[in-house]
């Protein structure tokens, strides 16, 4: 398992259950009605909402605050799919403000994690991408082998070899040769970061 794999797994473990915990707090303080909390737990779109909140975090927003604001904006009495409604509210409120601000692997580490977890994640982040001359020497390996492994092993979505620059999130002129469907925010940020390495 590579440093990329370990970092991704660690981040996923660190963020697991955060949205549910925030919703529980909002239900406990009366911001979210109990029946709406139950409906959210059963909503198949909850995973999509969690990914959006992680994207918001990578863009510099506090995910708990973003979710609380969306819940408090208006009740969910008429919502058949409350997670979709919250997703739409957040997307609208943060329009143009959801671009991940990732310049290095350390930026992928969640803000609120226990100290011991943070130390472990920082160690993985420090080992993920070489520094200085090693970066240039191993650039192609990072783009091809490591990126492919990260996407396949961690997101479990199919990998397709395509034409130059077709990778989701790859900047114009990128030499990345991969296109991955339905990336998690963490994987997407890693891919965008690696694809942005100087040629």
C-alpha cells in the first residue's frame, strides 16, 4: 500500500460519521426536527451530501457550519428527499466557492481530527510526494502508477485509459491519461494536484 493509499484511507476514517454526528447535534438542540433526522438517515442521497460537505471543507469551509446553515435556512416539512434538498441549498449558497484549495498533500487533512490521527496523517502526507529533484524524476510514476492505484484501490470506481488531458479536473494541457468517474472529493483533489505538477 502506497503513501497515497494510506493517506486516503486515513482521511476517510477521520471523516467517517461526521455528517451523522452533526445532524445528531442539530436534532438534539432543536434545529432539526426528530422526524427529519430519521428521514435523513434513510435517504439514499446522504452519501452525496457527505461528499459535498467534504468538497466544501477542501474549499476552506467548515462542514459542520455549512450543514447547520443549510438545515436552519428553512424547515424540511415538504421535502420528500431531505438530503437532496440540503445538497441543493449548499450548492446554491456556495456557488462559485467549492473549488478545492489544495496545493499539497497536507491540505487534504481534515481540520478537526484527534492529535494522534493528525500526526499519522501528516506523516503520510509528507511521504506522498517527493521534494525537489526527486519530484521531477518521479513525476511520471506519480501520474501513472500511483494515481491509478489511488483511484482504483480507494474509490472502487472503474479506471479508463483515455486521450491526453481527459482526466476529470485535469487542467488544460495536462498530460494525465486517466479519466475516473464519480471521484470522492479527496481522490479528486489528489488527482487535480498530481495532474497540476509541472511538466
